[in-house]
C-alpha cells in the first residue's frame, strides 16, 4: 500500500516533454512511482481524461502581511499554486523597530496597493528581526509552502532610520550593518534580497521608497552577502515601465558590474513598455551573456498578461482624483456610492472636471486608446473592436462618458481593462515572444498585491486557459511548454530541486486538472480582508485536485481543510 495513487491521467511532467498516460504513486509526501503502478493506494484518484501536472511554483507574490493572518492565501490557493515566494520588490515587514511599523504599512500600501486599514487590523508585529519574522511564518500550518526574500526597504529603515529619504548615502558602518543583517537573514532561510529602484514605486504619501536612493557601494555590499550563500537579488529596476530610456540603460550597466564583482544571481522585472517597446530585447540579450558565462544566472521575471488596471468606482479609475468624486466618496457610505454617482448632475460635474497635472489620473486619462472591454467572458486579449475609443466612435458617446456608464454597471465585477504595458496593436503577440526567451520566467503575478486594481494571482490558470487553449489573436502554446514555465522553470530559478517536476523521489506537489473544463470567472470584488477591506478575486473551476506534500488540499474546486504547507527555508531547499 501507498498513501495515494492517481490513476490513468495524462502526465505533463514539467520538463516540456510530450504528455503520456501513466499512474502516479505517492507515499510519505514524495512521488515514488510513475508508470503502471501495481500498488494500491489508501486513497485513489481516477484521472482518466485529466491532466496530472506538478503544482505551480509562483516566485513573485506579496503575501508578506496576509501570510501572518491567513493560512489559505487566495487567490493563489484556488489556482493550483503549491509554492509561493513573498518579499519581492523591496517591500515587506521585517526587520522593524518599534515605532516604525506605520512607515512599513505606508510603504506596502503605496507600492503594492494593499489597504493600510487591512494591514493595521491584521498585522500583530510579534517580530523584530527578519529571522523572527520567518519564525512567525513557520509557526502556522498553511495550504501550501511559502518562502521569502529579505526586502531592502525595511532593512534600510531599520539601519538608517530618519536618514532614509535624505540625499545622504549610508556610511561604511551602516553598510556593514546592512550586510551583517542580510547574512543573518540568509542563514535563517531567506532566498535572497529584493530591492526597488524604480521611481514608479511610491509610498502611500507619495514619497520615494526607502531603497530608491541606495548607492552602488551599498548594493555591492549586500549583494556580496547574498552571493556568499548562493542566493539571488530581485530588482524592480529604474525605468521599469519605460519612463526613462537613459535610466534603463544605466540600470543594465549597474547590473553588469554587480554580477561581475559579486557573482550574485540577478532577477529583474521586465515589461514591454509602450514608450520603448523593444528594449526588453537588449535586456534579454544581456541575460543570455550572463548565463553563458556560468558564474551567475540572470532571469527576466515576466507576466503572462498585460500590465494595467481593471477600472472600478470602488477601486482604481480615471476620475478618482476629481473634486466632485472625492466629495461624494466622503459624504456617502460605500454601499451608496454607485447610486450617488449615477445621478446625472453628479456625472456631469465629474466629467467636466480635470485632473491635477502629472497625477496618476492624468496619466490614465491620456491612455484611453489602451482601454478595452473584456466582456462577460473576461477576455484578456480583446481585439481593437473592443477598444473604448473605437466603441465611443461607433456609438457617438464621448469616451469618458462611455467609461463612466460602464463602471456604474460593472464596478463590483470590473470588465474595463486599461492595458498600459505588455499590450499593443497585436494584443499579446510581442509578450509571447518575450516569454519564449530562455532567460524569461513567469514571475509577475503579484498575487496578494494591487488588490483593487488587478487579480493576477490567477495567472497560472490563465496561462492554461488562454495561452494553451483559447487564444484567438495568435498561436497557442503547447500545454507541455506552459506547464514547464510554471513549474520546472520557476523552481530551477530558485534552486528548488525537490519540486517542479513529476519524477520519483521528488516532492508530491501535484495538480489534477480537467483541462477542457478549466474556466476563469470574471474578477469580482469581495470584502473579506481584515476590517472588511475589499479585494478582487477571480473564481476558478476545473481543478479535480491540488496536492501538497502528498495531501489533497483542494478537491473538485473546494478546500479540504488540510494544511500541509510550511515555511520553506533556503537551506532546506
């Protein structure tokens, strides 16, 4: 007898090789046999006609706060994720000195759009050092494994205090202390360090992130501390969305020196920005050169969707900074907001107003040509006939009025997508070319973040439904390639050698999927964060089972209540 046998499924093993029909036997949390399994299982799953894949390994999430109060971690849990990495983009909650908690909440609220009210309500702050924080994460059984990067922003605040935000660089003693703390965090189990260098990232009050002004000597010192443990440094680089071409070039030169002098592995977020839509090719060419050298590894963390915002009066929208909207939002409870905004005189006043120059909303209102109606089916690659400018021209309704009415009707289920990056007249065709590069890995789901702007924690399911099955505006990708991108590739990038493939001796993290029936619902606003704060979730159906360490955590798209997940520390990987 063994613990579990999955019978007769089409095994997509994570290597990219063609699928094959086989049984998979699991015992003691490990895969023990793949083929014709004679042993019986204490439990058996009939997978005839279904796919059997490794569990998804999501290397770019922002569950830093949520993981301290929530053992489930949706939206990832519902979408087949069995391993997730938090602590990305230089933001997080450790280390922290007493009295500095508010600054870290303001940082996370601003950069990752996780409501400060929910963080105030949910965080217990029963840690100070980064190892303390890992111990807190380790104390809670959960639905899947999590690992963590040490964030540069909290580290700088911890060491520099009020010096952060000034033009004064860290002195030698402060740099040495940061390097010591990074070494301490790596020894405790961090997978590396993350840092934000982009001016796009701001705190909730509009200030720059604490790590934005970190100079090269500081970066070199902390990178050496990471490299000593064979960890990685993840960057949100300056020029990320193409706002400054010279900055993009300067960043690549900096990373070249960083790799040459420290030997550290480098991950960076890479987009296809509308302003410089081809620069990613230069970034990926550089990564190919690094990887060919063999001393370090370089990866582009990319998304499988456009980068933008789902527009809703309850979240992000182009009118949210206009005086009349702000007045209405202050004067009525949230339950009455849509009804008040529907009044003709209120609509007329809001549309007649303008946005502050240089504001986020001024930016949004300058990009209506990149706004699309996703429709009832939530099609994330709509053609130009569903562009709001084209729809407005056909109907004779001004585009802002058209968007306003659409949001009145759909704000609880947003369907207007402002696709700022990773999208052009070809749809996602050029993003597909980016994803196909050897150094590119799926690493921009941002699960747990931007909770009222996007719901890309469902990215893994979207990769299967859209890229491997339903895509109409271009070629689909083989399901074996898509599965490899979400399993073996992401696991390899983090040196997670015990997972990401289906083979004897590896960890039994698995998904059993009805591929033909797999479906994503429309993004929907729910009010389930601490204190009743809201977030977007996207329903998923078609997962026959998700299995973590040999234990089914979901069956028939319903949670089993099992909590086999743990904190994954780098030394144990």
